[in-house]
């Protein structure tokens, strides 16, 4: 499974601070099943809908459909789900202003949550997206990669990369994972004309076997932790597993 995220630049309020930074606002998932390739898109600007396309491995479209739940602002539960071979997809909402897409392929679980920016009233109720990943219980033959995927390298060592300084009233974010990721952030950029592209410098999509990253080559501060059960990317006030 491959998961791409759209980062969009924005200036926003964070309590008494002004931040010139970015948020994730959409995700694009590509998953291979026995007979087909499934793509799913989910956008925080319209989180009541997730679009699904199923193609055979030759690229011919077999089915296009959508999962739909009640409006983001409506305070009611809603669930729409579908299955395709080993792939399970569920769009749900347990309360107003909080919509979630869960995709499971029998090994990985990926969850995308659309919610308001922090301090939403100061930020005109703009919506963002958070992502979390839960790995298989047993080590995969193909070790994951990507900005988040490389976290699951099979050891009990966290690597802390560059972090932004939020001490001032005006914050300009500049940190891009330096020290905690292989290569640079630009190595993980895909073709913007194809949001489902699986091609980037460290891509493992479609390969039969691949080992984890070599953390001895990373310059970030290393510390012992329990092996992470999940990892993700969240807003500025949340804490993520590194």
C-alpha cells in the first residue's frame, strides 16, 4: 500500500501565535490486490466523500464508486464501507466535525482523519487532515519507507530530526525532517500531476523484498523507545511517535 499526502501552505493562528507553515489537506491511497489496483482519495475540504477506483493490473477501469456519509457539520453518526478482495475501506463519522477514512489490507491499517485546524474559530473553521499508520504484527518482507513508513525499521530506537522553534509570537516553519529521514524532503516528492504516483527515490511499491533503512547514517539524536505500535503526522499541538 502507498499513501501520498497533499501539503498546503497556509498562515494560521495558534493561540497567541501566528504560524507561517502548512497542513495536510488530502490523501491518496494506492493498494494492490490479487487481481487489481485500488485507488482511494479523501479530501479534508469535502470529508463526507471518499472516491474509489478499481482497475485491473493492465490499467483498465473496472469500477468507480464513492463512499458517502452525512455532512461534516451534522452531529450524527455515519458509516459507509466497502470490501474488495483483501482490502477493507470504511468512511465514518462519530460526531460533528470529525470524519475518518480507515483502509486495511490484512497487514497495514491506515487512518486519515479530517478535522478543524487547532483554534478553529480563529482560523475560520478551516479543515486539515491527520494520518496514522499501524504496521503488521510480524516484520514485513518489504520494509516500508516514505516520510512516515521508514519509522517502522524494526528496532527500538527513535531518531529525532529538526524541529521548528515555536517560542516567538510569529513562527515560520522550516524543519523538514532533517536528521530523521533518509535523504531530504524533496526526495519524497511525487509528480503533482498524478497524486497516486508511487514513484519517489525510496519507493518500495511493487518490490518483492527490501530491508529497512540504515539508521547509522542518520544524524538526528537517537533514543531508546518501545517499538512503535503506530506512527503518524498530526497538528502542531499533538505528539507523534518518531
